C-alpha cells in the first residue's frame, strides 16, 4: 500500500527547468514542503522521492493526516500509531 501511495504521489509531480541556472525543480501539488532541486531530471526525481518519504514519516510520527492520492489513502489508526502517553502492551 505504501509503495502504491508513493508512486501515485510521484505521478502527480511537476518539474521545470529553472532559467537562472538550468537546474531542475520538482514539486508535488498537495504535499506542502515536498520539493527538490538538482542538476538533472533523474537526480531531481530521486531527491523528490526521498523528500516525499521523509515527509510521510514525519507526518506519521506527528500524527498528522496524509492526503489521499488517486483514491489511495494511508489512514493511520490508533492501533498502528499510539499517541504519546498511551500504555504499550
């Protein structure tokens, strides 16, 4: 499920060549703060995927919701992610 979610998000990515230095900039609409900048399109895609993965992990650790992408959602229930102070069994 996680792999499909990441792939669906990456399919939404938009890239452009920056006119000032010719580097590539990429972002994923709806994923605030997920962007990358690199000298080649391939490097930009790789960096963008790494940033997305870190963004997902951060949001999960902070119990923040994740946007759904193409009908794919990652709903994190309390059983999967205990809140701080919750007893561990």
